[in-house]
C-alpha cells in the first residue's frame, strides 16, 4: 500500500481539518494518507519570513522520516519548502501550485492565480518564476477571509 503525507505548512488546525476531509473524500482505497501540519510556525503564510519558518518546521517534522512516505503533497498554493523537501526526501514531492499550473497549461495557454491578499502576490510571483512559468501567469487579489 502506498503511503502519502499531505502537509498543510501552516499551523491552522481548521485548515488542516478541511484539507484532510477533502483528501479523504477523493483518495483511492489502496492509498494510505496522513494529513498533518507542523508543530510550530505561522498560522498563515503571508510573507517570505512566514515561508522560511514553515519550511524549517516541515524539515524538522520530516527529519528521520525521509524514507517513510512514497510521496508528499504540500497543501499550500505557494509550495513552500518544495525544493528543500525534494532534496531531503526519497519519494515524490509535489506542491498544489506546481500541479495546478501544469494542469492549467494543458487546458490553455494562460492562467491566473487568485491571491488572498496583496502581501501574497510577491510570493506567488516568485513561486511562478521558480517554475519558469511567468510568461503564462496573471494575478488577481481577492481577500478570501476564511482562515
């Protein structure tokens, strides 16, 4: 049986519960999924500083467990820690932004990202640039206000 770790990189229990419910609703029966968040860090990721702390918290959480999972899904649209976890872990590491961008480009030649606030736009731009997909992206700010 495959074992997948889904990480909500922030410390919001409410968001982690929502992610867990979504994953459990759509996962295959032959896949074991564990959905977690780090023990410390920001409640939401809204800056490079928040992202750095969350990345460190995820690394701490996974140290010593490098071969325990077949794959890790980073359940935060900025894909924080993506490159660090790819270096660290034996299994696949996928960010939800990474997979959304790849899917969007299969469906058309442009895509847009809804950012929860103005502070998130530079984070999203940097993430998109790191994937070399900036020529296809647009950004819209909308305060979602849920978490």
